[in-house]
C-alpha cells in the first residue's frame, strides 16, 4: 500500500499537461495496435492504425481509414469516448499553462537564465533613460530589472522583469546574479534620502555577498553613506546630489543654454566618456602632446586618472606616467 501511494504521489507531482499527454499517447498507441489486429485488411500496418487513431481522437476525421466490422467500430467508439475527452483536456491544459506562464512573466515571477547581463535595481525615470541609452549603445545586452513597486513588467525589449525585494537572496538568485556582468543600484524614489541610501547600501551588500566580483554602480543621495558604500565594495559611487548641483550652477554661471550640451553627454547620442590605459607611445609625453595625438583619432582628452586621484584639464606640461589612465570624450 505504501509503495502504491508513493507511485501515485510521484505521478501527481508531474505537470497536468504532461500527464494528459502520456495518457493520450497511450490511448493512441493501444487502440492503433488493436485496430490493426482486428482489421488487418483495412489497416495493413501498425502505423496506419496509429494514424487512424490520431485523426479520430483529434476529431479531424479524414475518412481515409474506416473500420468495417462491428467489432472494429465498437473499438472506435470506445477510443472516441476515452480519447476525445483527454485530447480536449490536453489542449485546455496546454493553453492554461501558456497563459499561466505569460502571467508569471508579466508579474515578474520567472527566473532569468541568461548570462553576462546587467542587473538594474529600481524602476524610475532614471532607470528608463538608462535602458534607452544601453539599448542604443549595446542593443543586444540583456537587462534584468528588479523592483518591488511595479505590479507588472514594463514590457521593454531585452528587459526581463523580476518583482521582489532586491536585498532578498531569492530575488537576486532569480536574476541569475552569479552570471551577471554588472549591477546598477538607483536610489529608491519612494523613500526619503537617508532611508533610500541605507536601502541602497543593503542591496549592495546583498549583491556583493552573492557575487563578490560583480561590478556595482550605486547612486547616493547624501554624503553620509559614501564611506559605507566604499566599505560594502561599490566599484563606482554616483553622488547624484553633487552632479545635479554642479550642472545647475554651471548653467547659471554660463547663462547660455548649457542644458542642450548636457543632453549630448548621453551615450545614446553617440558621445561617451571612456577611461583608457596609457599606450606606450604616450608615456613621458605632456598632456598637450597627448591631447593633439588623441584629437587626430577624434577623441578629446579630458583628464588623467592616477591611482585614486583624478586630474581634470591638468596643466599642459603635465607629464603622463606609466600607470596612468586617460579620461577621454569620444564617439
């Protein structure tokens, strides 16, 4: 009895459409073989019997094979009564499974299985703009959006939506964090600045805990959590409060429509900043000479990154060293 119960339990664990498929196939094979044995003249091969069974239970009824004896017709009646209901249930279960899968995808419950993707934390206007930019620069790059405020997916091409708390381990595993290329954490617009920054740090700790090598960019709204973000392993800290204030003040001082210039800084416009290692031919040269050389390649030298220090527009006589990095504006 225990063994029988175990078998039934294992059977019931299979998906309903899979179980119905097996039953339908069994009915087709059994009745296809039986009709071949009963009426060998009308059904000379087993394949002919199976073909007749498929056509009959599917209610197509081509009429190319028809039982001639009373026994054969009785077998056909039994097969129709047994098989038609299961075939109907099969198509209903397949349709139900497809609809359920679609709803699960829209609701953000489907696990992402791709690799080398970008995980974007938080849905807001900044995230929408970043998605548009990335689609322009790297159109084939997969993006996994994690957010717990959206009710359903925004339905953007190459964007896989997962609904849940981004600080939760199960949510991050659904995003296949171990195979991700990078993660971008945007500030939660539904919280105040202090709480939003603390939440971002918590998400960063969760990301680095599951994938220490993941390249993480975090947005902070205040200065208080900058040190904590560094300790948590942030690769880049974007202090949006400083960037915004600097752009606003620059626009005020210039008084000549700098906002149109800022829009050109979007990578989607074809212009982007890059940090490049120094070529051997540039080592020992001055900032002026390196600028002229890069300008011939349609790149503008903005500054030099030396260790943790960054010098923007240094003196023309500034000498470039071996381990420096070049900050260029290019397209």
